[in-house]
């Protein structure tokens, strides 16, 4: 069926409260870019906090690449840290959020 959507889900977990950034690998970011450019694929990050106590859903981030381009999510390429809900843009030495990171 050509109307079927493929969801690629990445789960990030922390024992803390998830107020800080989280790490994302270059491969995960490339998957997010590929999904953004795909007609039938959606990339979603689910962030779970307090996993050793009472786990809670801290963030649900759909299409992180589009959010970074719209300055609604900040990605630091030096350490590959994602700052959800914080304005900014891709902090890439090449200066383009369209480029795949090393």
C-alpha cells in the first residue's frame, strides 16, 4: 500500500529530569535527514526521564531536522548534543543544516 508511513523511532532515556541536552549520533542525525526528505518516512525521538524511578515522557520530537532548520531545536555538531525546545540553529562549521554531518 503506497499510503503507508514508516516511522523510525529513537528512544533516549535518562535517569535525571531531562532538563539538559541529549546526545545524538551522526548516524541518527543522517536518518533524521533522510526521513525529512522522504515522502513516506517520519523520524521521531521519544525522550524518557526518570527511568530509575517513575519514568515519564519528557519529549516527543517529530522531524528533528525540520525543527533545527526552523530554529526550534538546537544541535551542537561539536559534541552532537540536542537541545530540545531551545531556539537556535545547527552549529555546524560548514554553516548549513542541509549538510550531513561527519
